[in-house]
């Protein structure tokens, strides 16, 4: 079986949502108004994030310094990455978070060489942080995460999606195998819409599920 694992970062690999944490700490203004607009379907994910992060005037160094004491990974992520590498399963981080934050903490946890990071490129200016998102393969996709699921599905690969939030819903819905963080917004959405998924608290559960798929 040709299998690819697409995994969200904030709130999925990490126990906290680093993007929300940065906004809560550094944003000058009501960034949550854009979250509410996104939840209502009034704006797209990419527009929501750019509006939110335009309110952040902090530097990369300031952000990483503040995050270093609050970011921890969920259990067994590194072992899951090693398992994927040993079994030739591409493990791709699909994240709407800050790319330098993602890479910094992956490196700090000795995981950067186990994954491919697929996220927006961050640039700093006097107007705040700007995110340049990857060009989508199909503009009819709900967002770039959903687009990656559709892209790999079109290549006759079985897609595993791992996530926790509203932005992950379209990807999880269209994936062949969906794993959701227990008690998360995504878990509740999947239950409401009867999307088949497995709730997890750590990554060993996913490794075990893959072994059942590919004994």
C-alpha cells in the first residue's frame, strides 16, 4: 500500500497551539474577530491567518524566547517519525502555523530530519507578520491542507490525516484514515458529521494502527 501521513502541528504534535499562543501574547488588537469570521465561513483560512498575524509586531527571537518554556510534544512523536522513515511512509507536516516556530521545535526535539514541512513562509515587516501560503494544486480545495489530501489521493496513494482543529476538517473528511486528538474541535466535528476517525492522545496509537493496515 502506498501510504502518506499528513499531520497538523499546533495542538496535534504540540500540546498547545503555538500560533494562538503567539497571537494571545503579542497581537495588538482583536485577532479573535477573524477566527469568528473563519468559523462562520465568511473568510478563508489563509485570509484569516494573515489578518491575525498582521497584528503581531514581535521579532522571531522574541517569539521563540517566549515559547521555549511552554511548548512540549505529545507522546511518541519522534518514534512515530522514525517508524515512518523506516517504512518509507512520507510524513508531511501540513500547518497553518509559523514556519520558523515549527522548524525550531522539530529541531529541538531531534525530529526535523524525519519530516517534510509544508507550511506558509513567514516574513516580518513594520506591518506585522505576513504569511505566504503554498500554491494549491486545485483551487477548488477548501484550503491548502485539504489540497494536499486531494493531491496525494489523485496519485493513488492512501492518505492518513492527523489533526485537531476546524482547519483540519476538510482534510480529515477526505482522507482514507483520519486520526483526531481526543476531545478536540476536530473530534467533535467528525462525531457531529459522522466522519469515521480514531481518537488519539499520542502517536503510538497511530503506529499500531498502521501495523494493522500493513502487517
